[in-house]
């Protein structure tokens, strides 16, 4: 952790150089990511305020490469705002956000961040309802996104295979040609996770994946998320404590915009401050 | 307005991929081909005394419908496929028309009322001594043709660049497209603009050496319009069925989601908008020699709204529906404005209400539903 913050500090110093070197809008690839120090995401001292209300208050958080991290916290703790900062939807008033050693998230906009290897799954499943399941994955597939290229683009055998594999992984192989709007709630969530995977992200942000799922669907989702970590890092924001217990190795508790506690699920659940925040009043 | 905005996003009967079957498209090509074969035959080969003879007036009318249909698919491409409800597309149509009109004005030469070899009649009338700089080059078709594409294309590029980059969407975008065409109308009404002001450009004699008053030229213009419609349809169909087209439809359904998976939404919208504007410009350039006049009235916002109604009546997001709507509504207009001229605008309004409330997918959607239920 110590080493990481040193690293991020030197990163901050180099920032002006990097802005000079990289033309805005030039394509960033996931390959540009340098997570050689074992940490993939550095959030330091992030503050976001909306009309004086501090949604995030000097939040500092590090996520390791390959880690599956659960973030919990009461409503208004800043979980969604944190995701918004990472994906470029919200600009913090203060602080720094680095993806690996070299990518300054605060210098990029939403599509650039998506292309640099951060995928986000929203709370409500937002798949493209009028497109087929296959087309949804095709849309999300990593690759050239320029209008001119896509006018003439044909799927290569390799790309088709990668879509088929993802269909298999998220358990939607037999629904490939179905309209995404006709899927069940749980299937839409898996499709969305599949779409994230097609972008070959190095970091997955998953917002309340099991809200509204049946117990069987929840169980399958837990398996799916566990199988995804390792090769990539996964951050899961979730309310359902049983679910968190079933997947979490490290849990971070947010409260009023900053980190209240961090540790294994048992440590966190026995922490008196956490108990107070959750059950206190 | 809000209701019609939503129409662009309503559920569709089949996933986007299913349009690969494109039954309606085959019907469209067949009808177009039949018209292209029969119309010249019935006009030129059948004697006037025969009941089967097609009058030149009708040929020109059909040619005009062809150019309207091309305008309609241009609007369907941006509205039906990308959810951009443009209420100013006749601005591009009129610009293409003016470019063609300028060429034909220069072709008049010394045959004008005032007999000036260089200046068009309206300039002589205004006592102008020299041709304004932007009229130079229009004596050659090789110059006018790219202008027909460039004038609407560049306007769409500039307008779209600002509008889409600033993420103006929905009703606000519709309103500024209206403002765009309205501003152009006011500008073109001014004599100082040098486009004939109020009267516009007219009194055309010939096009590429063909006398515009001859039947064979009229038939030729009809054929070129039909050809342009066929090619325009094929191009739009190709775009819609490509991966580009699927991205565009994703933007229509969930714009911010599309942005989050890494697409530069504004570039896609801009590309599509410019292409559509160029198509509209070509339609305008084909329209003007057939009706024989282009004036600022073509920029009137009501015209653009009418195009949207054609598309809504025929059925959005199908392309052939736009063609069907354009032809049907204009046929009704031709008939009604002759029989009961004062009723037309009310009829148009009523048509719009009826379609919005009862046929949200237009005639094509209704037919599909019927056929689907029948089988």
C-alpha cells in the first residue's frame, strides 16, 4: 500500500509530460495498462461535492490486479459517485485517479476510459433491447470504433469465436438470436456482464449485480463473478450481505464519502464502527 | 412533440438482424422497376388518344414523388434509425435545389427576358452590374454537380459538429433544426443574397442541353429520379444493415450506454446526418427541374414537418415505409389541394394525429402486424 502511494505520487508529478505526449482522442488500448506494481487502481484524496454536499470526501482506495473487491455502505455513502469518477462521468473537485502506473483517468473522457480497459455494469440492466443477444455482444466487442471502419466491417472467425465463447461463459448460448428485450431480468444481467467481457477490460465495475434476482440466479452470478476475477480485477458494489459473504475476499465499507473500514468480511462485520453505521441509529 | 419523439424508440417486432429478410425492400425494388419500365412506355409509345396513355403532367408528378421519396428515406435514416428527429431537412433539400437552379439559370444565357448573356434576369432587374462571386462556375455542370452535394453536406457538417458535440438531443435538437431552416428561409428571401429573393430561380430552359419542355426530357428526369431513389435506398439499406447501422440503432435506443462501451456517439451521428443531408440535396436537385422553380418557400419549416409526417405515416425504421408514406401523402395532397384546397392542412394535421395515436408503427407496421397475426 505504501509503495503504491509513493508510485502514485511520482505519477502525479509526471502528469504534465504525459498530457503533452498523448494527443487527446488518440486510441488507448488495454495493452497500455501498466499494473506491474500489483496495483491496478489508485484513487487518492478524491472529493466530489454537489451543491456543497460532499458525495465523496477525501476518498482513498487501492485495488490490486486480479482482485475481487466488494464495496458496501449505506445509501448515500458515495458508492455510485465513486464509480462515476472512475468511468469519467463525474469529475472530482480534488484528488487523483490512476489506472495502473501510466493512465491518468482524470485526463480522459468516457469513451477513452472505456477503451483503456475499464468496463462498467450499471445497476439496472441496460442492454440494447432491440438488438439480438449476439448483436449486443458484437456491439460491445473490443476493436476499432471508427464509423468508417464499421461501415464495411465483417466479423472475422476469431471475433465470432470470441462472441461464442462469451455466450457460453454467461450461459446464453441457446438465446443467441433472441431479442435482448425478451430475456428475463437475470439473463439481461448476465448478458450485460458478457458485454463487459467483450471489451476485454482489465477492471470491471459491477453495480448491484444480484438486485432482483432469484436465489438460483444469484448463485450463478456469484460463480460467474468469481470465475472472472484473477484474469481481471472486479469491483462489486452490493447491498446483499449474504451475496457479499459468498464472493468477497476483501470488503471496503464506505460511509459519508470516505472509507470507514477495510478487511475480510468477518473483520468488517465485527468492526464496531461498521455495526454502528449499519445498525446504529 | 414528446409523443412523436418517443415513437423513434418504440419496440420493434424483430431484432435488427431480421431486416436481412427485407421483404418490403424487394417489393419496393419490384414496384420501382415496374414504374421505370411502364411510365416511359405509356407516355412515349402509347398514342395520346389511347385510354392507357400517361400524360406528361402525370410523369412529372411521379418524378416529383420520386424526389420526395428520396428525401423521405434521408429523414428516415436519421430519425427512424438514429432517433434524430430533424425538423429542418428541407433546408438541405432546398440547398441542393438551389445549386441545380443556379446551373440552369446560367444555362438560360441570352434567352432571358432581358437578353443579358451573363446575368440572370433578376440581377438585371435589380440593376446589378456583375455576377456575384458565388455564381461563378455554375455555368458548368461539372462544377454544379459537386456543389449539389457539398452545399447541403457542408452545412450539415457545420451544424451537426456543433449540435452533436454539445450533446444537444431530443426536442432541443428538433427545435434548432427548425430554427436553421427558418433562418435560411429568411436569408434567401432577401434580394441582397443574390438568389432571386422572393421569386427564387425559375424560367429554366434546358438541362445538359435537353429541352425541359419536351416529353422525352420529362421521362428522362423521371427515370433519373427513380434511379437515384433506387440507389439511395440501396445505400441506406447497406448502412442500416452494417455494423455501423447497428451502432447507430444502439445510439437511438440507449445513447449514454453506447458511449460507455466506447463509441464516439457524436461522430456516428455526424456521419449519418451529413450523409442524409447529401441525399436530401440530391433529391432537391432532381425536384427543381421537374417543378421548374425553386424559391425560399422550400425552406419553410412546415415543409420539413410534412416530411416527418410522410415517414410516420409510412412507417419509421424501414426505409420502404418512408417511400410509401411520401408517395401516399403526396398523392393525397395533389388530389385534395385540387379538389378542396382549404381542407388540406386540416387533413394533414388529422392524419398526423391518427397515425400517432392508432398506427404508431405507420402503415408498414400495421401491415406487418396483420400479416404476422394471420400466419
